[in-house]
């Protein structure tokens, strides 16, 4: 006949040696009630990122039944942080799967090991997500800095870019000239006043320059020097 009480006590002793800091025995009579805390956290993080270090922690509480391990123990899962709470259903399913797989044998170590592995995997996921977010932020910052630097420096001119610009500029000038010539021809070849002005800068000279030498009258300015001394009187009626 199997002594279930002795088998349970032996498992508790083994668990206390494996998890000395994680296990807490809450009761021994009529059956053992105990809890084991399972946790995982990121490593290799700098002190400046200590507050952002990912960590997960759950506490598995077990109560032996009269015929454990021939029957399943009663278990309860307590989540020690909000992040771990997201995995409640997964952890419960994991514990139930381990109980079903190990029924008839001491199973607490298998359950705790599976929970530990699950949390380690989730920590890796959190770490990868945090690293991906960090890289995206760094890339956005780099692009912003490059844009700001471009605005300060302007566009650098190379021989290739200058030749391309000059070719485009010359083409635009040829098109403007052709369009202007076409417009002039459509008007019967007559030039506008503006066009005449720019074609002959001499048109803006004084009208005196248009008089012949024979038409010009020379004035003796000395005749008018004493004009200010004359007093003109009005004729009295």
C-alpha cells in the first residue's frame, strides 16, 4: 500500500533543497500547503535602464490531496506584476498540461520548470520588442538630425548637378526666345515700345539731341543777370 503522506513529505524536502529561497511552506496538516515563486528578468542591461528592465513573476500555490500524486494537486496562480497578468490563461493551461502528463508521479518540479521556461521565453520576447522600439527611435532621431543638417548646409553642388542644372536652364532660355520670336512674327514683325526701348538705349536721350545744329539757338545768359535788380511797376490807370 502506497504511503502518500510519506511520498508527499519526500517531495517537499526535495523542493526545499532545489528552491530554498523560492518555496514557502504554509501548512503541513492535514496536508502540505506550499507556494513557489517563479520569476524571470532581463539581464545585461545598464544601470541607466534599470527601471525599464523587463521582469515577470508568478507564485504557484499547491495543496496536496489525500492520494497525491495519483490525483492532481489543487493549485492557484498568483501574479506578482501587471505584465505577467497578461499570460494568466497560458500559465494555467501549462500547469494543467503538466499535471495531466505527470499524473502518478511527483510533478511539482516539472510544473515549476515549465513555468520558468515559459517566463524566460516571454522575457526574451519583451527584450526583443524593447530593442526593436529602441532601434526605431534611434532611426527616427537619425533621420531628423540628417534633415536638420541638410537644411543648414543646403544642397551641395557637384559638377554633375551643375551641368544638369545648366542644361535645363539653357533649354528654358531657348524655349523663351523661340516663344518670343514667334509672338513677334505673329504681330507682323512690329516691336512694342518696350522692345524698342531695350533695343536702342539712345531713345531715352533728351529731345534736344534730336535738333539739328542749325535749329539750335544760343542764349547769352549775362543778359539776365541783372533781372533781379529791376523793379517792375504796375501801370496806373
